[in-house]
């Protein structure tokens, strides 16, 4: 997902937990990190990211054609051997702008 308006609309449509995850990813763009590392940094219990991503799946598929304002690498592609998630600099910039908007 690259279009700023679409990223902003996604942010507005998701749950507070998903917004919290997007906010966290936006603070460190471009760096893929395993789910447990992010959960630890956010003070979340294990598997919360998986639950949050599963919860947003329906909205993402129905309203956004499956697009997402973040990236994944599965355990076969990642350096850590675990699922990793990150946001690119453009996506992070849009999320930061949406957060700061009145």
C-alpha cells in the first residue's frame, strides 16, 4: 500500500490495537523484526500481533483488496528464521502524519 489516502483510510478503519501496532512500526521504518521482538518492545503478550493481524484480515481483504501498509517476510525469507514485519519509510511518514492530524 503506497497511496497516502488509502493508508490514512486503513488507519482510520482498524482497531485501536492495530493502530498501536502501526504506530510502533512507523517509529522504526525499514527494519524487519520478528513478532516476539515487537511484542516485547510494545509490552504485548506473545501471539498478540498474530491475533491483531487476523482481526484486520476481513477489512483488509474486503475494503483494500488485500493490500496492507506494512510488509512481511516469512520464516523462510527472514534473517531470524521467524515471521518478520516492518513498514517502509513512505508508509511510516504517512502514519506519522495521520497520527499528528487534528
